C-alpha cells in the first residue's frame, strides 16, 4: 500500500485526539511530527514496526493513558518538552542518548515509568516531577545511564511504588542528588 512507502508523517494542525494515537506498522516511517497536538485522550504508541528517527510532539501536554514507545532502536530524537501529565511512560529498545521531559509533573498507573533496553541512553531528566503514583524502573540492559534528575527536593511529593535503577553507571552526583530527594519524601 501507499502507507508502506511513507517516510514522513506530519499532522500540522491536529490539536487533539479523543482516543488512541498509534502510528505503527509503517516500515519506512522515519519522522513523525504533530507540532500542534496538545491532548490525547487515551494511549499514545509509536515505533512498533517503524524506522523512526524523530518523534516530535512539542505542544503535547496531556495523555489520558500511557505513552508507549517500543522497538524503535533507530529513534534518536524524542521531543515532548510540554508534556505535563500522562498515566504511564514506557520506552523500550530506543537509540536516544538523552530523555528530557522538562515539564512532566504527574505520572499515574501502577508501573508508571519504565525504560528497558535503551543501551545508548545516558541521561534521564524530569526536573518538574511532583508525583509518580507507581514504580519507576530503569533496567534491562541499559547500563549506560549516568545522570538522572527526578523532580527537586521539596517539590517531589511522592513515588507510589518501587524505584529501581538496576545495573546503571550513575554518577556520584546523581546518587547524592537522589538520596537527598528521597530523604525529603513523605512516608
């Protein structure tokens, strides 16, 4: 079909999606852009059976379900600078080196934040995080994560489940910052 040969997909005026947003199974798709998309009422999935290099959602601030970006080993750029709220965030097998979610302040769900098998990932930054209702897991063969910023002391209010940064190469400053941050949590 014509979709099988598509390399770029852009939704320049799309502002909201009432249900799921799942552009998948487009084997040659390298760029997905929705510069005006602000709201997604359900799950957002991307990457499966695609050759994504760039995923650009600069205005997205709310996802009513989970964000799942899986099996996108070619993905080098993930842009979601305005994202404030989602019910879960899961990425797996991606080629990015830096995951920056500067506006994210709420993650819901039981396993709320999960990163697996992203061997190139060295930095995870969510400086505005206030609450994560479930677990936070960065594991399964990453090993390269050196710097993690999750909220700030005094602003992060709760993490509802386990925190696991297994087999990572965390810098001493990230470890120190994390200890101060965790010591300031209620409960």
